[in-house]
C-alpha cells in the first residue's frame, strides 16, 4: 500500500504533457491575459521520498488570453537533485543547488523562479523549461525562502534564508531591478524550520518556532517538534537595529496572512496557527505514519489567529479569530505590509473569505479538493477585493482552474484541465 502522501489527492502524475484549446465553462474575464503557474511535489514513478515535502518540484501552467484558455502544460523542475540525484548535504558539504524546488513559483524583474526554502531558486522560462539555479551573480550564499515579500512601494523583494548551521537566519533584499543589495544575519538560538515571515512598513516579522533540525532524525525530513526550544515572534527594524522578541504560546505557522502597523504603532500579524497536538500529528502523517490519532490530526488544520505586538511597551496580545480549519491565506498583494481588510483561505469545503474589519466570513463550496486561491486585481479596480480568485480544484480524476469573483465568491468561469493535478502548494498569476 502506498503511503498517504503518494495516494488520493496527493498521488503524483507519471509524466509531462501539453494540451491546447482547453474547454471553458462560463466566461473568463478578458483582462486575465497571462499565465497561472502552480508548484508542488511530484516524485517520479517508483520513487518514494519518505515525506510529502520531499518530492521533485512539478510546475503546472495554464495560459489564458482574451477569454480563452490556450494551453496547459506540466514540467518537472530539472534541479541537480532531479537530474543527477545530487544530495543536499554530501561528502563535500552543503550543495544549495541540490534541491527539489517544489514549493512556490514567483516572478520578479521578469525572472521566473521556482522556490524551496532549503536551497537556491531555479529559474524557468514562461514555457516552464528549466534554465538553472540562480544565485544573483554569486551574491546569494544561503537558501531562499519560498515566501518572499515584495514591497508594494519600492518594488524590492524581501526574503531570508535559513541554514542548518550558523548563521541560522539571514535576511536579504533584492532590488526592483533584481540585484541582491543587502544581506544581514538575524540572530536566533538554533536551526528551525522557518517557513514564512512577514513585513510591515518599518519591520521584518520573524516566526522562531519549535520545529528544530537534527540530522540524527534522518535525511528525508530531519525536523521535529522540540518542546524545549520555545516559541517567539521577532520584530527587526527594516532600517537596521536590534530584534525585539516576544514569547508566544507554543505553536507552529506555515503561512502568514499579512502584517501591518496600526494607529498606535503596534504590529498586527494574522496567520494560520497550528496547536502542538494538531501539528505533530499532521507532521507524522505527512511522513507516512498511519494511526487513528494522526489521521484525525491530518483531518484538522490550522485556525486563523492574530498576534498584536507593541515594540514600545513589549506587550503582546494573542487571539483566535475563528475556529474553522483553514490554510493557505492570501490577500491583495498591493497591500503587503499595510493594513488589509480581506483575507482568502482554503477551508474544508472550499474557499473562505474573511472580512477582518467586521469579523464576518463567507464561503464558496467547490465540491472538490481546493488549492490556494490566488488574488488577481481587476483592471481599474475600485476596491481592495475588486478582482478574481484563481484556484485549482480536483474531484477524483478531474481538475479545473476555477475563477471566482473575489467580492462575493461567485464562480464566473472554469477551465477544464486535461489531467488530474495533484494537491500542491503555491502558485502565482503572471500577467503579460
């Protein structure tokens, strides 16, 4: 029997295909002219990576133009791990190019990058062919988080790399022109799985949480919950200075929603928060463990949570915003680091939209396994939520690219895809 991470919605596809002139139901907004790319792990036939996160990265792309869906194609990212079975940590030490590149795909300064947090990004073409690893002219000497943040004012791309050995966390800033112009260490006590972070107008927001690295746990996924590590959130001035740390209740966070500074100068951070019991059970299930408790944890998820951090007084506030299972929070990226009202998440039955001003929530039930909902602003948008949500939805062996109106969550169109797309991680809309 195949483990759950190779079965059902997570089951990999065996090959690469191309298809043209895809069937569209409803009406695609003509302004959606560009490409939707999504990344996720997809081992080759016969491979078992030992953990859901260990599969080779596969990109799925859909080309939209003038109300038509011109093509679908999928391609493995041809990293040295994929082509040569190169180890990330070998006899010669750390090889930052030997990764799976399986977590996210973004575009910055017309360069398309497939990302994974433990190594270098891999550049790909608009047709999803692999160009190769990218170290920005030799300046990037750490991994690159799969969740960089683009400042909507400066156009700079802010990101970090975490390491297995000191320095454990390094902050980087890429200019709007694609040049690595700043790198500085962020001091933390040990190596942890720091998956995401946030920015505000004046701060970098760090999540230093108790998922620690230890090679004695084996190379397939050497992270585990460490109750002795503690849990804290840090604020580092973007202009430079000392990080202020705030102890928080033990938890784990894969994905933040957004962060901003309120009228009192406090930092507000929203994120999908896991309790220790849910996360440890889910983590074991992702690695193939199979018992009733772990299956129950896998059926649970994170819940929407808020921290309010006051750098002036050192005071911290924590509150649960909802009790439903949600993940993959997204928002209008034009408000990254600034106060935002709407948040889109994936729930048990589809897409959940939160109005963070009123506390109201609404839901679009999709009838299938729903992927991250990527927000695309409408042409001439008149409000924060005036735009479209793009999500890959899979039911059995059929997948579609769903397009919904972000204001009221009504479905406006669906593109029938030529094959089942396995459940994956993150994607981006890349306008022409």
